[in-house]
């Protein structure tokens, strides 16, 4: 089966310690030159992502803020996919000592052990919001907003079916968008729960694993439906 698009997480998948290796960038370029669509799906806020990765133009779409923002590099359009936090929400978390603390268009992010404080603030403001975890990160978002909903928006924009997408990730917040794709792939360094649900697990970790997957895609060496083994 020929998959037409690759959707990849950033940290721990495409990147190691925030940086993407040159060999991984070359693999993305090969996919792009072959006419495949590239979609990034990340929990990072867009300004932060721009600061660590200079090749966003390789991607046809970037889903940032864990599904709350769609960015189209070709046009520069930024499209919010969720409402912003109410006034005072971020300050209420800050008053509870949450550190570090950041806010994007919609997402409000901190780290463990401030998940309890986040839930307290959500309850205090009477919001239908959720807390999503990502290897120590704690992300507050409106209910129903996750990487799967963000991926769906990107695919609608690109007119690509979810069945034609290979998705690859490494952490807890990647379950949703991997499950919403045609083939779910976990890199070798992924959390055990993601590996258990993936159709494929790469032999190499993070960006090297993505490059490994890219070569398989270009050679059409992925069986229909995948298999639960090393790539």
C-alpha cells in the first residue's frame, strides 16, 4: 500500500533534545521530493517551534499546541482550532506556583507536579477543559482538542484521507493521532504503551527512526495494515 503522507511528532520523535539531525532533514527532503505530504503534529507552541527548527517550509501543514493551532508554512497562515483560555486562567496557575508556565493561542502548559493545580484551576473557572500529559509536560486544553483533532483539520486542508497517512510518535499525547491514521508507528524510544498499540516500531530511536521509516515509505516496503514488529 502506498501511503501519501507522513505525520510526525517533533520532540522525541523527529528531534532529540530539541534538535533535528541533518540525516533526518535529508530523509524529509527525499519524501518531499517524491511528492509525499509532510505534516508535523506537536505539543509545542509555534514561536517556540520556530526557534528550534528552521525547516518548517518542508511541511505542508504544522499542527501546534497539541491540536489547537494549524499553521500552513506555504502561506504563513495561522488558524486557531480552539478558543483561548479565559482571562485570569494563566495567572491563577502562576499564583499556585506552577513553573515553568507558558500560554499559546489556546494551550496553557506547565510540568509535573502541577497537574493537580491545573485541575484545580479548571474546576475553579468552571471549564470543560482537559489535562494532557507528555513525558512530564502538563498541557491544559479545551475538551476534545488533541493531536487527532488537529491532524483531522490538517488533512481536510490538504484533501488527504486519514487512511493514506502514516503517523509516528513517542509519547502519551501521541496515542490519539496515531490511532486516527492509516498506519501507527512508534519510534524505538517511545513509551511502552505507545509501542504496544503501534502497527510498527522502528529499530532506531527518534530522528533516526523517522529516517528509517521514510526509507521504507519511499520503497513501499510497508505491508497493508502494518505489523507489530521492528521496521
